[in-house]
C-alpha cells in the first residue's frame, strides 16, 4: 500500500468533490459553496453573502403568478 502525502489543495478538492454525498447536507448551500470554490471566490464575505441570499430566497414568498390575495 502506497502512502502518498497529498497536498492541501488535493485534500480540499476531494472534499468538494464528495461534499454532496454527505448525509444531511443542504443541497443548495453545498452547491453554492462548490460554485464559490470552483470560481476561486471562497472567502468569508462571499460565503456570508451567498448564505444570506439563500436565506432570503427561502423566506421570501414564491412568485407563483398570483397577487397573494385569497
């Protein structure tokens, strides 16, 4: 068995390649984190902005073509 020492980037790349397979993760959140990582934009401020955007999307009324009246 070969014990190859992997670089930090290799470990992180593997993590992001497998993160969607982790049970109990929120798919939209994970997809956004993967997108930020892939675009080399995985920073504190970008993560906070992305999570805020996802939160707003989740709590905003869905646009269904109705005026919201009964």
